[in-house]
C-alpha cells in the first residue's frame, strides 16, 4: 500500500518541478543577455547613424513619397542580405517572419516600428552629431538652436553618456529610426546566434506613421501577433499601456432651397439654425477639452462647414476622445436623441456618419503583455514606468485594424519633430536589450492549449530562411 502511494507522490513532485522549470517560472530562469547585448551595442549605433542619412519623409498629400520608397528598398535589401526572406508589400510595408524554434506552442510575438519621418521639419541631408561622454553643457547647434537642461530636463541624466543630435539644420529622425535600428539589429543578432530560443516572431516596419496612416495597408502583411510591442516610445522605462479611443462624428443637416420670403409656401428651410442648436447641445462646457486631464476624455465641436456655400446644407464635425469606449457611445446616444428632436422641430433632415480613428490598446491586449514587458525591462536593468497616452499611437491605429492591442516601448528618441531632436544612445541600447529579453519571455509562455495556426491568405506567408 505504502510503496505505490510514495511513487505516485514523487511522480507528482517531479512533474511539478519539471513544469515549473519549463513553464513561465521566475525571471531568474531566463538567460542573461548582458554580454550578447553589449556585443551589438556599437553595431546598433552605427546602424542608427547610417539610417539618419536616409531621407524618408512622409507627406500628407501623397500615398507614398519617393524618399520612402527608396528607404524601404534599402531596408529590404539589408534584411535580405542578413539571410532572411523578407517581404516588401505593394504599399511598402517591410515584413519578416521567424518560425519558432521551441518544441511547443507559444503566443506569436510581434514587433513594429516605422521608417518614415515627419514632413514638418526638414529631413534631407541629416548630419548626425555624436557627443561622447556628454559634459552637461548646453548643446549649441546651427541656426541658434540650443538643447539644454531648461528645454530638456531629462538631458541631465545623460552626463557622461552618448547623446546624438542633428547639426541644427534638420531633424535627427530618431523617430523612428531608433525603432527600425533596433528591429534590424535584433534580426542580425538572431541570425548570428541561432541558439537563441524564441517562439514565432513577426516584425513589421511601416511607412506613413507620421502622417497618421501607418495602419492603412497593414492587411497586406501577415502581421497578426498575439502579443505585440511597438518600438517608438521615448524616455528610458516608458511603456505605453493605454491611449484614447478616438472617433470623428459628422452631422449633416439638410434643409431645402427656395426664396426665404415665401418659405411658408415653398418649404425653404435654412440648415444653420438647427445646426447651431445641435452644436450647442452637443458641445457642452463640461465636455470641452479645456479642463480635461488624467483619465478624463472630452468631446468637442471641431468645426462647422457650409457645404458648397448653400444655406440649405450645414455640416458639424465633432471629435470624441476617451479611454473608455462607453463614454463615446453614451455621447453618441445623447447627440442622436438631440439630433432627432432638432430635425423634427426645424423640419430638416439630419444624418450622422461615424469615423473610428484609433482605439485604446488596453481594450484587447494579451493577458501576459504587461508581465512580459515588466520582466524584459527589469532584466535589462530598466525600471518600468507604465503610462497612458492622452492621444493616439501607432499601436492604437494597428489596434483598430487588427483588433489586437500592443504596448509602446521606449527607444531613446527625444524631442521628435524638432530641430532640437536628440537621441540617448544608452536608452536605444537598453530598448534593444529589452527586445532581446522579450524573445525568451514570450518563448517561456507555453500556451495551455495548442493554438490553431492563424489563417493567412495563401501565398502571403514567407518563412524565414533558416
Ligand atoms: Zn514615431
């Protein structure tokens, strides 16, 4: 009687031990990448400096700029030369997929970044200025631009470290060449160190982020990760875990043309009185952005249009922002009730059109994302600072398209869209290290049940070379 019971007990103990070792476990079970990461640190900076010489400005009025096409092709060639089967889509998204090298199902890990730069500041002929062992003095650039502790208090923490700026005649383009450098250096690291364990990894580098269109053609790629991180954040430790939901609501008021003097007989109806009443009803003082802070959203009447100069047509454009979709839905219910009543009162037609702009990533994020980020940062010696952004992010645009939320990770870029843009080399390096750590953090997330392979369209899957 005794023997079988003991055997049973030891079997249970052994099973539990094995499970705890192969399963998530503590962060102590993860490999230490200190030496490996340090080896690639100079490579990462060198790559970043090379990318700053690529002009890749996006443009609000063009689908894609020739400069972006050229940059996308250079990146495509570089990743191909590393030995990967890389995909360049018809709309110049760069996509690489690495098959899992662990013998069990894991969540699919996604990384994103963007190679375009803002059209708001000159971005041609960037001359990066590398300051080693920064001494704490104001950094004086051409054209009277100065970066100092007043303009950038975070710069104080860079004393003794490496800072990169432009020469003052252009931006630096750390937004988001830092993220792109991290992605490509990670690919190089994985190719040169095939023993590094990871589940399936999908990497996408997008165009047009700085003109708000980075998600427009994401469907061209098979990028459908379960757990995803966007590398486009700023200060060391920053992880953006939430952002506004954003909708644009257009109300169109249609009256009827005719001579005003005989409106009673000919049915002439001016659209402006009902439009103004609807505007006033739906842009209440307590909803204005004026006093909205913290986790409070807002709703404002952004502008009103007279359509084709006609008295009988008016258009109201409302912008709604909230961390909670329920707030936006409640506003829309209220506005619709008002619109119906006003339409009846003035004998006009009022129609509504809703445009979803971006979505809070927190509404559908992988349950392990926070833990993965937390462990990955701490293992790189970084204290995580989880934040919510009172705006949209690339991740929030991807969220709207793909329905999966991603966190945004710091990359060391500072003061983006400015002549005084600068980069903390150390923060970029730490971010790369975090990405490296995320590979085995996710590889240790054995899925309890095998997950079915994502149903990509045939012909779109291009597995990595090895
Ligand atoms: Zn960016």
